C-alpha cells in the first residue's frame, strides 16, 4: 500500500488525502469509529453497508499503516482488539461533517437528523470538537 | 451506476456522498474543475495523476448522471465540449478544502502553497465562496 501511495504521489493535497483514506470503505470505517463509536471488528461488520470480511481486514490494515487508526488489546478482554482513531484520523472529522452537510442538502432520502444538522449549522467547530473529544475519551 | 447507488443506499449521509462522488478519480475531476479551472477532456488528461481515458470517460458520465457536472458545447468552438460544475457539484468545495487542510497538516511533501493555506485559515467561508463564484462566472 505504501508503494502504491508513493507511486501515485503528486504533492497535491487532494490527491494525498484520497490516497490515504479516499477509498469508500476506509471512510466508512472512519465514520463508524467517529460517529457510531464502534471499536471492534464485529461492530464494523454490523454496519448497513455490509462490508465484506476480506475488504474490512484489508482496509483496517491500510488505515493502520497510514497512521489513521491504532490497534490495541481491550483491557477488559485480552482476546478482543480495539480500533481507535489517532489524532491524524480524528482530524478527518471536518471532512466527514462537510459530507453530512452536502448529503443532507441533496439527498431526498437522507436519514441525517434535523437536530444534528441544526447543531452543525449553529456551531460547526463546536460539533467537530465534541466528536473529537469523545473519540479521545474512549482511549 | 444509478442501480449500483440504489443498491448501496442506506440513507446515511456519508454513504450517500461516497456513492455519488466518493471515487478517487471523480473527486480529482471535481478538483480539476474547481481549483485548476479545467473544462475540457484534454485538460483533464493533463493532470499529474494521469487518468486513463476509459476511466476519465466513465467518471465524466457518472458525474453527469449524478448531477455534479454538466456538458455543453463550447460557444467559441462547436466541436469542443466543456464540462462545468452544477451548483450541487460546486457545493463539494467545502469538503475539498477540508482535504487540503488535512493534507497540509500531515503530508511532509505537500505542495499546498503557504499563501493559500493562510487565506483558508483566515477566512475559510470567503475562500470557498470565491472558488464557487469563479466556477459560476465561467458559465
């Protein structure tokens, strides 16, 4: 994966972001941790998008290689692995929030909650900081 | 493509955004129009990422189907086709700007200009509005 990234690297910041986490499944995993508070492999499998196990395994490995997530043993259950966002990963939050805003505007079938959207419009920075703080507390 | 999108649709706003323009190449095309001011097929081929012609053709078609771009004849050259962002497409700007900010922070080899980053940090809304206004003027 690092090799693939190196080959593509053009110095363009948009290209860099897309090479690092711009895969659909990767961003859904970041969403699962950031918004849904998921931390385990089996939780990721619960998501409505039904990620295949081989893709999930592959994307978790890539996200770890790119420093977006870390893997650790659950202190309450040594056989369970917890996936958490690094500060670099949590900093994807503003981008995810812009996705939410865009979709809420253009998707007639959106399930984005009115109350959440209001919170974002009233205080976007505060909303993002709350999300990031929650991820941090989980550590 | 519409069928594929329908099949994936979960109502989640992040999933909707990813299904609509979340492909790496699609977002690079949006970047080319929004940031670089490209409008033609041959301009898109100039980009450093070297998009293959079949992928370019395919993604332009998809972006048009999803209402992100429109296709029109160049009034100064009837044989040339111009691709422009719709308002829905231009509204992807905030998301692209968050990608720029994230990469500028984490990519040691970023080519993002210091002056551009300063403008974004000082007045993000203004920067985004300028980008969108420029795209609009091109019409």
